[in-house]
C-alpha cells in the first residue's frame, strides 16, 4: 500500500503499532471470554459425553446379544440336569 502524505503514513504506522501490541479478545455479551481455555473445556465435555454415550450403546447391544435364553433353562430343568437331590 502506497501512502503519499507524511501525516497519513504516520497514522498508518501508529495504527499498525496499536494492532501489534493490543490484545484482542472476544466475549459472549460480556459474560465470559471466548478463548482457548473455553474451547478446551467444551471439547473435553463433548468427548466425555460421547464416550459415555458409546458405552451405553455398546452395553445395550451386548446385553441383547448375550442375554440368557429362557427355553434352554427350562429344558435343563425338565430333563433334571439341574437336580441335586439325587446326588
């Protein structure tokens, strides 16, 4: 960018200096600062909840797949294999 006047050049230099040395931060309506700490907290909360959700999904599937078949237990009881009085 070509600045022609000395005053404009000085203004651009001062503005550039202010940008370099001013810390820029974002807030959510002044309630809290949006920074990397908040981003880390949100990410870890999402990851934790996803792991819990996946574990519930896996435990739900495994309990359905490995549930005890009642007909097998009834068959064992009818045959007398589970009877301990004879021994």
